[in-house]
């Protein structure tokens, strides 16, 4: 029997753009590879995916994506090792989370074969687009949105699933200064915060702009009730090191189940770094900053892997974090990145060869 | 000096679809008129709007609308009176709210002339598309979304503003049965609930589907903290009549400042219907249903005007509302609709002739 991958029709581009790309000077997610995967959902079924030249999508102006925000995505990366072998990192977890997001947004789940075989076929074709420069990778963006028509505020009857690829450099660079937010919120109890849904991100832009005007790069999100608990850092999960213990907030319907987050917890366990998964109060972080027990804070996510925080602001005052020689952040980032680029053993079975 | 309207370039369709439309059998928002208005925002400026045949929009797959949900909309209607004169209802309020939504979603505001002159020019051209059947109207959908490219989770650098028109019949018909929701939530304190942002709607679909499986048409949203207060009904504001007093929840960052909602409050004041704008607890509504003082519940919004609720469900029990001869719902709906269709005096100055 034919596998799904064998059925995928591939239309190759006549004009590759690869020669125009400076792979030594990549920004994040702004250059796209030659091809993309497109798969349509109609009449209750996913059609066979197609791979075609990267190019515009045509949609009716009443497509529900424009009006009611039915959209979800994932962020992944493909890494090339010294032998030009290509690796993914825990891709089945992205597929699982994609379908969790889909359910919450009343969108159809995508079968594993469509996600995984589509991904592997596309990346196999675009292998030359994976950067070899240290710190760079091929950013992978699987996404789905409502293409069905009509102004009725109800789920669409048609969807598009795409995978696009963007050779990318580091997401953040330099020292990150964050603001603990006390007015705006990212998500509600019983809301969509745990899903990678488009609307969760748009809602963060304005508060982040306000913070930027005060000189901060990102917002630390707190609960919407009393702004008492630290929950996420921008679009990343957050870790706080108190003494020698690494603490992160538990996942919930407000907090994303980050793949980097859980990898950090697993690596820490193996390395005998003490971790706690519990609610973190703003009060204890401020107090720890004052008494010197706050050693580190960092964001964790696919795009930036680990993004150390240099300063946090709270109620008009800035608190600087110490600069440590052997920080957990740098140690854990090295462990993860070494697994991702096949530079170290992978005792967890996270690496996935293509 | 030329007005903006005089600068709008109009490309007329060669093939009108109007003869294919049965204006006596219209559903809601599923048929679109011949033309649409399109206006692009680039390099920090709105370009001159264009009117062109209704047709597909072409977007880069990395357009931020697909990934980060930057989208807002308005819902309005154009009404035709017995003399074929065309009217809008409080259109400047829609424009104002559109810009309030835009600010919260970190999108550019649209100048009043672009909104109003664009609207008037388009509707003037599409006058034949305004239904004359009672209860029908030309539904107007102004909307804006992020067309700028890139996977960086930050506001786009380009946007599209469009106005599309859909001759429409009633949004709901028949008796509406609603479920008071205690698990899922529509919005957070400090969130985007007051904005007409796409993501607010997508998040409602799944809980509404779950309610539908239990036989309910819509969900009554409560606060996300303790599900103690009644806030909205589906995508509408909610009114509860306790004895002879009409009560609605105050607007907040969780609750939309509905134009129908505030019109109902103003008409009620003039008609000596006692109103209260205050928090409504689920407990008092259930108690009032039990002791007979709960006379009416209805949703209020542009699409349905006033949508009376026949039954509400709470914790596994259904509560039927009485069927009143002279309900506030039917009386207030008649007052509003009579103003909209120019069948009665408009002491408020709400009607806006085109």
C-alpha cells in the first residue's frame, strides 16, 4: 500500500531563491524556503497534501479566518549536524499539541500521517535550506486556519493546513529586560491560553508595546484575577531560580504546555538540579531579588530555546539579576542544543532523524 | 478640494450576481453583493480606498493574520424604507468602536473619512442589494486584518481594511435555549473581551458546540473567576427583566459596549421602563426564575437586534421563561426597528441617511 508521503504531489519551483539568501546573516522568520505544503479540509475530510512553490494564498473575503480568528500554529525547528544529517526535536509532541489546540478552537484534528509525513517530505525536499551556522536552524511553521466562508459566528466548514519553512537566526539577542504586568492579561480561566491560537498572541501586542515605551522588551504575564502569580514570559514559559531550585508554573488552561519547558524539567531531573512545579507569586520573586536568593529568571520556548532575563521591572522599580558564571540557563541551553544538533547523546529519545 | 469619496476609484463588475439572489429567502451573511471596498495600510499610511468587484484576496502564507490573530470587525446594517430611502443606524458609533478595537489589538486606527465615506460610496453603488422584505437588511461588515509578513510574534507592518455587504435575513429564528456556562470563559480581566477581535469569537465556538450537544443554542458567559456573574449571551449583550426592572451588566474590559445594548437603555429611559446597569449574579437569576419574578431574558446585538430567551439551563436543570403578551423584548425591538426602517420618529438622532 502507498504511504501518504508517496501520494503527495510535488510541484517544484522553476526559480529557486536560495542563492539570494545570506545564511550567515539570518533574522528570525522573515525569509521563506522555495516550497510549502498545503492541505485542504472540505466536506469533513482532509484532502491529500500538496507540495508547491511558496506563494500567495487566495481566500474569499468572508473566509472566517478574517472575522472570527479560527487559527492555530506550531513552532518547530530542523537542525543539521556536522555530517549534514537532519534532525527534528520531539516532533510528535508538536503534532499532539496541534490537535489539542485544534479541539479548543473547534477545528478539525490533523491525522499524524498528514503532519509527520508531510513534514518529512517537505524538509527532505528543502534540505539545502537548513542553515549550518551555529545558533541558526530551519524554523518550521505548521499552521491551520478557517478558509470556509460566511459571516455567521460559528465554526467554518473548510480549513487549510500549511507547513512553511524559514531559515532563521536567533530570536532574541542581548540582555532581556521584562516588565511584570499588573493591568493587562494574556488569558482567562476556562479560556484559550493553553492553545497555540492566533488570538492569544494578538492580544499581547498592545501591552507589550506599552512596556516597550518604558524600555522593556517583554511582558511577564500574571493571572488575571489579582496579578499575584507569575505565569508566562511574553510568548514563552517562565523559569525562576530561587537559591539552587528551579521553579516553573504548572501548566493549566491559562499556560501553554511548552516542549522546551518540559525538556528543561526532564534534563534538570537527570542533572540533579532541584525543580519545583508550582505557582510562583510575584511577592516571593521581588523578595528573593531583594534578599539575593533570586539567582536567575529565563524564558523557555522553541524560537529562543532559553532566553535569560537580565532585569525585571515591577511597580516602577527595576531589579537586576546577577550575572552568573555557570548559570542553569546556559548549562540547560547547552544540553538541549547539543541534543538538537546531534552533538551529544540523547538519553531521552527526543531526536528524530529525517 | 476633493473629498476622499471623490478619490475612491471604482471598478465595476461586468457580471452582476443580483439576478441569482432570492431576496425573499435570505439566510444570514452567506450571500455577498457585487462590490467591496478595499484599503491598504503600508509604510505607516492608509492608501486611498478602492471599490472593486467582490472577489478573492491574495495573501502571503506568512501574513500575520494566519498566525497571530490580528483582526477586528464591526457589524452594521443598511435599511431601506417605503420610499426606497437608505438608512444606517448610529454608524459613527461603529467607527469609534472599530478604532477602540484597533488600539487594543495594536492595529492602526482608520480615519473617520475612510470609514464613513467608504461606506457611503459603497452602499450608494450597491443600493439594489438592500432587501425590502420585513426583517431583512443589508448586513455591513467592515473589517481589518494584518497582511504584513513574517513569523516574528509582533504587530504587522501592513494591514487591509475592507467593507463587504451581505443581504441578510434574521440571524436567529425560533425559541432560543441557552446554557449558563461554568467551565469555559469568554474573556479575562485585562484581556480583549471589550474589543470586536476575531480571537474572542473563535474561543466561543467549542464551548458552544458542547452546549449544542446538550440541546442549547447559545452559551451565557459568566466571569472567569467564580462564574458568579452573568456577562454576555453568545456574541450578544444580555438583558434580564426582574419584576418590571430591566437589568444589564455594566461594560468593562470583558464586556462589549454594544450599540443595541445602549440603544435599549436609552429607549427604556424615554419609555419609563426602569433599568439598572449593574452586575447580575447567576444566583439571583435562578432565584427569580424559581419565585416567578424573572419575567424575561434576551440577547441584544446588531445581527439579531433582540433575541428573546425561552429557556436557560443551569447545573443540569432547565428554567422556562414565561411567554408574555407585551414583553419588553417585543416592545423595545419594535421601537428600534421602527427607527432603523424610518417607520417612526427618531428623537435620538440615530438614523443616518445615505
